C-alpha cells in the first residue's frame, strides 16, 4: 500500500492506494483529511502504508 500526501485549499489529504496509481484508481482510492506530514506519518505507520511523495 502506498500513501500520497496532497495539499488542498482546506488542508492536506492523504490518499491511500493498493499500488502506485494514477487517474481513475487514484480518484477512487481512500482519502483521509490530515493536518500535515506528522499526522500522515502516524497513519501510515499504523496501517503499514509506505509514504511516497514526502
């Protein structure tokens, strides 16, 4: 599982995919609102997700 962290107008969103993904697979993946990198790292560690772009 791979995690992508993206900044939006309202904060950060962590997108969790089963494998590296783009397009429709990325849009349909699980999205979690986070406050920043620290919270994203904590969620990734808890779920066994590999951080990709941070």
